[in-house]
């Protein structure tokens, strides 16, 4: 929930980052979980909300020279089209973080595409010994776009959103600055094509405080049956992971195939999405993998759609669609 | 002469009885647990038995049987044989038909427990002259403790369990006789324990060191003599361990040890309070249910009462009580405080080593119990009563707080403790008057008690599952590529060692690429065509995972879930590639069949469901903010056949490659041997640099003579082999020197005594 109302004059920063990741199987000096990715680029655009519209105020862009993961991972190389040479021209992360904080001054909301960016930013701030609190709410625009484009529950790419609103493509995607600008333009379009009050309502209910943990995952003990794995954690998912209060059920937990879903409510912390999956170890034993998090637009949609499927088909879920016979032409084409 | 023969018969009868009764009890407990429903014999509430016998306990036996099959085929590596299966029974499996191997190793499991009981009986009876009835019962309590029952399925651990009573016996003789030969035997048993495996080196040696301190203290009349005697034994142990260096050093160097103590402490900050440790010492069913719980030394209430009585016994010297108390406390703390435990477990994680330390403690406690029984005169009636009450009170006090078992167990133990107390009181007072047959009721009662204990251990699942990882944290693992497929794809999922050779110019991408791209690169080099083609799929649901349009995905949480849908055409072989590290799991569903697969790390897997429309749920755990591709691929079977034709099997590590198979100029030789920096490769007698290509061993070489065979020699030198050899030589020299020095000293002493005698006579 947004801590401050969006009113005329509210400033927000749309941002995006690119980061390099360690090579799999290669030994690194630090724990990979402490620094899963080292930021190599930050791009941001500052907007001001006024009269139901967003107006662009300033642009921020900087390249960062990595000091931990200096060699560009081939996945990152393929996506960002950067090279090892490009990495040498940046400034230090400390300097970049200070500049970005200056740029963020006065903003009440950080906006990104996907929820990774604030996590990785905080990771980097902590790793490099800086204050890792962002002090501002964060909005993941991706599920907001999915709702307003009529495809709730689907996590679309920025490129899809740009195409959806026919925004002119001037830069290549997957550069932080270009993606931040595209994301900002998509946000502008969302305001443009919908009632501002509706957008503000969705934005307010989906914003989270990035300085507070928003997701909690844990696993149950090893048991012999998938049913027992669910039973083993059924009490644990009724407790708020933040305050340990007993949760009320907005949508009671229900099982569909090997997953269990539920929407719970904590009187202090609001709606909490619950997902439990029964997983099997190599030895044949099962355990429950539990995810509990503050519900987002996607989660509301996911639980509602799964509940609908459960009510209709029960635990086994919807049957797979009947196979379609390939046409003769298709078959021939494939043979070729 | 007649008397000696009768005495031997008396001893052997006891030996056979300890062996057979233990075997029968184990077999009976397994049979009962596997064939009866919970609550049928004894109410579930009394035994805490709510499910049938835990099949996992026999998991290791199945693994042993399967490893034995591999051994017969010649597929089991020397390292595994040396580390895990240095066991005569395992080699005996060579002559057993494959179909009977599982039954054979189950019988071996039972036999080993019987042997452990018989060996302990032998030590108590022969060395300590303990009454046969008590020696059999105490020997059986040792062998039927929960820790031994767990370890019995692991060859390496059970070797040490069987050798502990033998070592105790040899230590006893060395302290008593102080002869050179007896010390050589102690050195020899240390050497054998080390040779038999990691567990023997670490926990076995630790056991010999600690047990010899207790035995030395028990058999000498002053602290100074005890320390002197202990010092002599320590020298013998050192010589034995050093002599075994040729096996120990390379074995330990093959583990990727960490010396970062801060990291160990950070990783394993699990401490237990002293109260935790006390409470679990007295839990009824005992035996930790999982490794994260405090390990206990449970082996029944009888030795526990005797241990308490040992401390109450006036005839036992205070220095021995003190040394025993210190040893028990240190061992228990070492197992309960995880950082200490891990450090003692060789900077890694091995529950077997913890178990063995506790079994070593059991063996020492058996020795102390026997001392108490031999010296029953040193106990007052009050001491006996107090000794019997103490554990029951402790169970009542600690059990609920420890939370391991219900109070019903306490109710069962209470009459047990009363009967033990009464037996001891009567026996102590009347042992000189009553005929030996009056001990029979004690024997029968003891057996019933041990059977009940064993039944509870099996029935309540207090035996840890055998598939609990017993490996070290950072043990170097060299695995073949993780490609799961029904098709025999050359090089990647073959049981044989294979290789291919292709011109270096053709190969553009080797290590820095994802597996499908790499395979395609190799396939193009060999055949000019790709083995895999990408196939489009539909994303049905995304939870915490976002995609761009290039086939790459980013996990936004450490628990992401992607559901995709694929249409398979008739005859198509589909593969799924997931490039994320961490724990991935895949659930396929085509409406008729489902398939589940999980993998630690990236993998390329054949899609098993054969339906036309397949839903695949891919769970990605533990890799937040990481980007990687997820692809569905179609296998081209014609290209596969071509690749197969150009792949060769390495029947041995030295081989010749036919000139028609190698192009002139720069070539790559790519093998499916997991890369290890210890490999050395020479091509035509020239040493070449080795590369890790997708974790496989590869070399680049220049072929200047197109008409000649290419001579490839692959050898592996374990690090530390020469260091181990020199240390072994040092150990052997030290053994000889010690033997010689003691022999010379003893001769001088004898001579001096003779001369002295003469002088005195004069």
C-alpha cells in the first residue's frame, strides 16, 4: 500500500538497471546469494504527476565499472549487447549510487518493470557497505500494465507494452536508460488511456515498501507422500511471517494438482498471497516449498483464476486440451 | 587341560550366543516392523509407532547392491571401493548372483550387528573376566544401540564399529603387558582403521586415543603411570596413522576442504544449551530423528544405570571417574555443538562421523559398565537405589522438555529400572551363594529388554534414513554433463568413456556457451548440421519470473514458477533446456501421463510425456535476480546418427586414433571424462595442455603426420601420492624404531634384573 497519496505535484522516478551475474560453477570470493548480480548500468526518468497526466522532468543515466564480476556473463552479453570493453568505461558503484540518490530526491515513488530491480539495488548497496534503505515506495508496473491491457496474470515484456501502445522505438531494448524511458512512456500511456482515479487506485494498492521484506519462502521437512508435505506446513501458512498473528482467509487455501494456493489477510499487514508446491527429491521424498508474499495484482488474478479452476475441476485441475491433428500441409512443412 | 578346554567351550558358547541372539533380534524386529500394522502388537501410544517400518533404512543396502553390480561390471572407481567398500563382504558379493545381491547384503547387515555384539562380548569376557551373562548382555547393548543400527548399512562405518572392541582389547593388552609386540598391534589396528576409510581415520583414531586414556587410567595406579602408558600408546597410534599416509593423504586431498573457520562458524551457527544436551541423553526412544536435532547416545537404560553406578562405586578410583566424565562430556559436546562437530568431521558434513564418535563413546561406556559390574562390592545399597532412580527421574524431568517421546515410554522404563535395581541388589548380596543358574532370569529379562529397545528403535523411525547425505560439504564432484535422455546421445549420456576429434577451426564456441549451443557447435563441426532446433512454446503462467522476447528469463525471487505449453508433432523428440543454476524442478503433464524431474543446476532433459499437447511447470529455486534461457528443442535424429558414427569408445586411457579420423593441422580431442586438473594428457608423447569444456576433459593438438596413428595417453596422478608415500615410509621406520627401542630397553631391564638378582643372591 502506498504510504503517500498521489496528488498533483507528486514526483516519481521510473528506473531500470542492468547487472552482470557470476558464471555458473566458477568460484567467486563472496557468497553468490549475497551479491547475485553486480549493477553495471542505471537509467532513470523523473516524472511529475499533475492533472491526471505524467510529465517528464529529468533523465538520469550512468554506466558502472564492475569490480566483482568483471567478465560479462554470456547471458547478459547476449541480452544487453554490451561487451567486456564497455564495462571498463564506467564510474564506481559508490559514486553512481550517490548520484542516483541525488536524482531521487523529492520523489515519492520508484517505478520499475518487474520486481527485481529494487532487490538488486539494495543487495549492491549493502554489499558495498552503503546504506541500503531506499526510503521510498516501489511500484512494479508490469502487473499494472497487464491489468490495463486486459491480460491480467501475464508478465509481459517492456517491448510488448511499447508495441501495445504504438510507442516509437528509438533505442534498442535492454539498455537501462532506454528501458527506463520506455517504461516511463508506457506509464504515461496507461494514464492516457484510462481513468486517472482507477490507475491511481491500482498503483496505490500495488506499491510496496522495498525496505521491508515482502516475500518469505521456506521449505517443510522431508516426508514420503505429497499429501503429507502439504499437511506438514498447513499450520505454518496461517501465521503472518512478519508479526506472527493468525491470518484470516480471504480465499481459503485450496490444492490444485501439486500446488496449493490461498489469499490470506493479516489485520496489520494486509493481503498475503500463499503458494505451496510439493516437490520431490532425487531419493523420492517430498517436501513443501512455501512462498508467502504481499499480494500484487498478479497474485490476486492468479489465486482467483486457480480458484475458479479448482471449483470447476477439483484437485486435478483442468484437463489438458484435446490434441489437434496436424494438417497435412503442416506435417509436410515440418518434415522439410 | 580338561579345565582349559571346558573354559574355552564356555567362552565360545557365549560368543556364538551373543552373535546368534543379536542376529535373531535384529531380524525379528525388522520382520515384525515390516509385516505388522502399527498398534497390532503394542499400542501405538506406548511405542510411538504410527507407521510401518521405514523403508529408507534399507536404502543404503540397495545402493550397496547396485554398487556391487557396478563393481562386477568393472564400472566402480577405485576411489569409491577404497573409501566406501573396503569390506570383505562387499568383495564376497562378487560371487553372488545379481538377483540375490539385495538379500545377501540384508543378511550381511544382520550378520555385522551380530559380529559387533560377539566382538564386544569377547573383549568383556576374555580381557575383563566379566560374567558370561553380563558380557553377552553388554555386548548386545553395544551392537543394538540406535547408532550402530544406523551405521550397520554403511560398510565404511561398520568396519570401524567392528574394530572398536578389537582395538579396546589390544589397548587393554598393551597397557597391561607393556610389551613391544602389544604396542605394535595397537599401531597395526590404527593403521587398519585408517586404511579402511575416512571414518576410520577420523573417528577411529579419535576413539583409540580417547579409549586408551580411559583404559590406561583404569589399569594403572597413579596419574603419572597412566599418562606414561597413554604416551606409549599414542606413539604407536602415530606410527600406525603415519604408515597409512599413502592412503590417507591422497584421499583427504581429494576433498575440497575449507580452512575458513569463520565461514564454518557462520554457516553452522547452531548451538545447543547444556540443558538440551542433558535432556536428550535421557530421552526414551532416543536417537535423533534428523541430523539437525541434538544427536543422542541412546542405547538403553541398563548401561545408563550402570554408568551412574560406576560413578557411585567406591572401588573405582577418582582419577578414572574424572577422566571418564571429561571424555563423555567432550564427546557429547563435540557432537551437539555443530561447529565443533563439523570441524571434527573434517571441515565438512558427515553424519557418519558424528555417529562413530557416539559409537566410540558407547564402547567406552560398555567398558566402564563392565568395570562397575566387576566391582559391584564397591556399591552400597543406597548407591544402587539412587543409580536406578536417577535416570528415571531424569526422564520424567527432561523428557517433556526434550519433547522426543511421550510419557508412556517413561512409564515403561520405570518398572525396568526397578527390576534392574532389584536384580543388582540381590546379585550383589548373594552372588557367592547362589548357583549360576539363578542368573538365567536376569538373562531372559535382559534379552526381553534389549529386544524391546531394538523394536522401538526400528519402529519409531529413530534410525536415520540411510540416504542421509554422508558426504563432505565441499567434496570435489566430477560429474558428466547433466543431459537426461532416453536416446543414446553420443558423448553426453554414455556409460562408456568416449571421445571425438574435430578440426579446431570449425569449433567456434566451446566452454562459454549454453549446452544446446555447445552441442550444436560440436555437431556442426562433425556433420555440418545442428543436432537441435529451437521450438516455440506458449507461456501459460509466470510467477516471479519475467521474460523478454529473446528466450531469456529473469527469476525475480528465489522461488519462481513458469508454466509453458508445448505442442509435439508425431515422431518428434522434444528436449527442454533450463539454464538456471540452483534447484530446478520440472513437472510434465500431457493429460494422460505426468513426469517429475528435479536437478541441481542447469540441465537439458528429454521431455518424457509423449502426448500431443504438454504442459510443463518449471520451478526455479534459490536464484534470485539471475537471467538465463529456457528453451524447448527438437532433436534431429538423422544428425544424431551422423554424430554417433563419428564418436569412438575409449576402451582404455591409452589409445591410438586412426589417421582417417583426424584432419591435418589443429584438432580438438574432446572426451566425456569429467574434467579434473589432475589429468595429464600426452599426444604422440608430447604433453599437451588440458581444458575444461562444459566440465569435460579436452585437449588441442597439432597433427603434423596425417598418415600415422595419433597416440593419446591419458593419466591421472592423485595429488599427495608422493607425500603420502614418504610419510608412510616415515611411519614404517618409526614403527620399527619404536619396536626396536622397546625391545632393547626390555632386554636391558631383564639383564639388569638378572644381574641384580645375582648381586642380591651374592
